[in-house]
């Protein structure tokens, strides 16, 4: 991640200890744990930046038993100070049960979406615009689902988001994610933040 010019990254769940994950921090780089939750078929996967430990099994069982579990996940994660992002909602394309697009449609119509939505293709971009056009405030995210044990996998930074935080620390980054102050790209570094009539992305 550092070699690809990133300032921060979250790790979503490789079943390793996370108690001292911040030992890899530096003055210009943060690494944090953001558990990936997998509520079930046609719901998809969600990442949870901002919470420090996974939810316990009893709580997860109660959440996953709801008709629209991402809405229930969001309530719990918000209580813990985190945000919820639909991650890789249409990929890989062959296992339909991974697709987060199904619940995302329902959540968008009910105006109760996750905080962020990964845009990693033209199709997910259309889904994101659909939610926005229905009046939802959903920030853009761009996880890569990178796994170093796979033969073919994206590298950290191949897709990235810029997050306009007030200062460089994890709580400030999470707050900027919550407010949708993000900009997603694929490729090298740019500086995309601007104002129109005093307003910036997320306002």
C-alpha cells in the first residue's frame, strides 16, 4: 500500500490477530482493521470501517435474521462509531449469492442505504447513480478485495478513494467517510477536491 502511494488502508478479515495492527503506522500511513460482514444470499458483503472488533456471534445471528440485514448492520455499526460500505457488490459475477445489488435496490427505494457503495465497474456506477437519483446520500468507496494468496488479484491502490478529512487520523477519516467526502478513481494520484459555491463533495 505504501509503495503504491496510499496514506491509509483497511484490512477486512484474514483471521489474524488485530490487537497491535497499528504497529505498522507511520507519520504518513495508517493501517486499520475494518471487519467484512457477510449477511447472506443476495445481500452481499459489507465492510465496516471505524469499528475496532467484530460483532459477537449472537449479535450477528440476530442481525442476519432480519429481512434487510444491511439496514440492521448499519444501526449496530453506527452505535459503535463505524460506517458501512457495500463491497464488490457485483463481483465476482458467477456466484450470484455474493451480489449485494439485490438488497441495495430495496434499501435505495426505502431511503435507508449503507453509508458507502463500491464503484468498480460501469454497472456498479449505474447502481450508485440510481441510489443517488432516488435521493439517497451514499458516498463512493473503492475496495479492491485484494488477497495476496491468490494468483490473480488487484494490488492496494489499483482502485482508491480520496477522503477529505480535517486531519490525518483514523477517526477523522471515518467521519469523512460518513459524510461522503470521498472521490473514487483507478490509477495514479490526483488531487480531486474542489468547491462549488463553497460546497465540496459530500455536502
